[in-house]
C-alpha cells in the first residue's frame, strides 16, 4: 500500500525540502516507486528537480484550484513530471498557491482537498508519496497532514530550534483527534548538525524530549547540500557524499519505522 508522508515544520530553512527530496531519491535508489509532491508555493523542491516551468502542463496549484472549482478541473496524471537523473516522479508547485489561506477560506471541507486529490488509482502505483510542506501552520499544512499517514519533522539543531515545535505537535494532535486518526509522527530528524556546543546541546535536548521519536540518523551540515540543489542531483547520487549516505540511512530508518 502507498505510504503518504509529509515533511513538515512551520519554520523555514530547517531542511524540509532537502530532506523531502533526498529521502525520495534514496527510497527510489532502493527500487521503491516514489512520487515527491512540492506543496510549497516557493517551489524549492521543483527547482531542486530542475522543473521547467515553461512546459505548459498543470502544477499542484492548478490541481488544487481546479479541485475546488475555481478553475478548470485538472487530472493528476497530467501534473506528474519525471526527473531522469534522480529516477523520481514529482508534482511541481508554483507561486499561485501563496494565498491559499485566503482563497480557500470559504471552501467547505478545505482541509481534505489534497486527500481527495490523492484518492486516485494513479497514486496506488507508488510505494511512497513524499510531501514537501510550506513553512506555515495554514491550510496547506492542514491538507498535507490530513492526507498523510506519517509526518517527519526536520529540526535544525541550533539555539531556538524548539520555538514552535510544541505548536506543531499540538496541531498534529488536533488533526489526529479530528480528521486523521491514522497520522503518526514518524520521527524528529536533526539536521545541519555540526561540532559547535550549541549543536551538541540541542541534540541532547531533543534526545531527552523525544526519546524514541528522534531519528538515530543525524544529518550533518555540509556545503554538498547546496551544491546538490545547484546540480539538481540528489545527494545519494553524488559519489562519495557523506550527506548522501546519511540520507540513505535516514530512508532505511524511515522504512523500518513504518514497517515497510
Ligand atoms: N545538511 C545541510 N548542510 C548545509 N546546508 C543545508 C543542509 N540542509 C539544507 N541546507 C541548506 O539550507 C537551506 C535551507 O534548506 P531547505 O531544505 O530549503 O529548508 P526548508 O525547506 O525547511 O526551508 C538551503 O539553502 C539548503 O541547501
Ligand atoms: Mg522548503
């Protein structure tokens, strides 16, 4: 059965997109069929995948806006692109979703739009759908969490890393208690770990708060991350990349955690 997983944290710059893209590619490397969904109007995952925004085909924005009847309905199959080098299918996003909170305000059952979109036979052919969330607690995040069976929370290990984590887990609890009882926190993933004392301190705090929920894999800070986005190539495909190995370990741990 297809596992739908969100990568979420309302804080920006913590490594969500890097994690979503690289976990997707690492799972694909192990012959899983993976669909990565860019659900952030900033479209960073799309850029990572080298999306050609002049190709004329619909994006996640068109799919969502079409689903609520505000424009022509769009087929999900027409939104899926393929990244040859990364062996990955993906649905790109664009800036048209930036004011989703406003234009969806009056729409009935607006938290379930993505879930209804993904309830399509084409999704059943994938082993994993990985959703890269936007940095806010608005309607897009609610949609991603409602559609998912699991959520990964990347946390950049620096001082003030905890600001907002409680709010996020509170939102996850609300979703579990209302529309999606199946939603599980698959793990908190420490990102951009380095040798500084601040980094060590935050990792220790995360260990004491989250125990088993903390991934045993840690993602270290390395400039390879930026180079990988520029090359539009996942870290696990870059020869000798330590970060690539870490993301492979992270994907393995993820499969174990969901019992796949
Ligand atoms: N492990 C890492 N080491 C160094 N830089 C990283 C690492 N992970 C991500 N980055 C860089 O940090 C920035 C923010 O990461 P990103 O994944 O886009 O975060 P988010 O999606 O949460 O905003 C990007 O420029 C990215 O290339
Ligand atoms: Mg991002």
